[in-house]
């Protein structure tokens, strides 16, 4: 081992213990002082060893608490056992498989699996959960507060160790989160948060996303806007409207140059004909007073696009710029895209912090959104 730096020898020894299963996810690593005494090296050597392992994602360092083995995903990603090459015979690593981890369960409650956003979020969360040795149990609320609350009870009975909550919004969302708190179950909110209640959440940066959308329209010299939104019943809609207002104010666009339409959620429970009629009547009344339309919801963007074609014809509709959130899968519509993969990874990371280390400090993470110009 003479050719291997001392700090790397310590790293190899710790990785070897993880490979053998003697150290598992969430286990505490001896302190830098204890390691220095054990390996007969200086503190600076053990500090370098721990810093390197933390950078690799093998361990997690928590101020005031110590250093702990991270979830197995990052370790396996960097050093798969089946491809591990010995750096020294004395390390005695003989392709020993990782010990099986008990398949503890993490639950998720999601409104539906209908939209692309929901599908990508679910895929990212399931991958992150599985990579950390857990099983994901899915419950779909289908927009029902009753089903959400029943799902909480059912998942609790199944003894899930944590919850990812993508609630339907508004007052119903609060009931679900309050019940999770009463049961003492660790949880993370995605795509939602409260301003008046401590919680752990991961959301897209909706304010900045809306600001990007309007700013790019202003750069193209659009200055008369239609804003089409659902009611302000949860944080996503509130933030996107706030981002819109921030951008138009910065661009010094007068409020008289902004036409607004709030579409009630109930309209989506009615017939397609009823929805189309509502938008057609509105566009017939206000067409000519806006040159760009910002839809806070992708479903509203599609509805407005086809309504414009029906009402004023395809050629004239092309002169109206439409922007929205997430891909509407319609050529000619620009959008700001959420990073569902990062949201899922961050949500699971925060949940595991609660499960393994009881870190329940209120926290809001905002994931940046990307501007995608119209094709």
C-alpha cells in the first residue's frame, strides 16, 4: 500500500466496509479524530478522506451531528461492485455483492397519472426511491380530497416510512398535510408549499419561470397581453401570476394593456363543447386587444390555441403569440419547462434526510425552469 496516499487508504477501507454490509445507509462513520487514532494518521489526513467521500456522495456530513453513510445509490453509481477493481491485494475485495436491504416502503399520493408532468415526476421519484433500496407505493387521488385522506390512512396502515405528497391544492391540500403531520409520518410536498405552515417542499421556480416567459415576449416587442389562469387556489398558480405581474411591471406595460380570464376548475368537469364555447365567447369579445397570450396552465394553453383557430381562423391565429408552462405538444407555442427529474431527486433526498437523520427543518427548494422557444 506504499503507493496509495494515506487518505485514499482510509477511503478504500470505508468503502470496503460498505461493500461488505458492515456499514449501511444512515450508519454513523467514526469521527475524524477517531479515524486518525485508528489509522495512526494526522487529523488533516482524515479530514481530506472524509471531504473526498462526501464529494463522491458516499457519505453525508451533518453539522453538529457527524458523518453518515449516504443512500446506496451514489456509492453504487460510482463504484459498482461487479466492476470494482482492487487497488491493493491487502484490501481483499473479491466482488462481494452488496447485502440485500429490507424493502421498506415510501408512499406517494398524486392527483393522476394523466399528464406528462405527472408521469415524468412519478418516474423520477420511483427511480430515486428504488435506487436507495426502497419500494414506492402509489396512490392516485383523482382530484378527490376524500380519496387523498383515505390514501394517507391506507399508506400509514401499510407502515410506509415516508410520504411524497403531490396534493390537489387549496384547502384539501392542507387537510392531507395536516393528517400526515398528526400521524408523525415524514413527508415532502412537491409542486406545492404553505406560507403560514412549516413544511419541507420542492417546487419549480414558478415566479422566475413566468418572468422568463413574459420577458421573452417583450423582447419580441409584444406589449398587449391576455392572461388566462385557473383560480388562485394553490401556490403554483399564485406564483406564476406573481411572476407575470413582476415582469410586466418591469417592462412598464400598462394594466390597461392586459386582458385577464380566470377559468374555473369546474369547467373541466363539464363537456368539451361547454369549455370550447366559454373560450370562444371570450376570444370573440376581446380579440384585437391582445397580441400575446400567457396561459398559466398547459391545458388552458391548448384550449386557447384551438379556440383562436375556430374564432379568427388559422392564419390570423398565427399572429398571436402563446406561451405556457410545460410542453403543450403544439408547434408554434413557446413554453417554460419544469425539471421533473431534479424535483423528484431532491424530494426523495429531503425525505431520506428525515427518515435517516430526523432532519425536519422547514425548507423550500426551488428548481429552475428552462425557456423553450416556439418551433
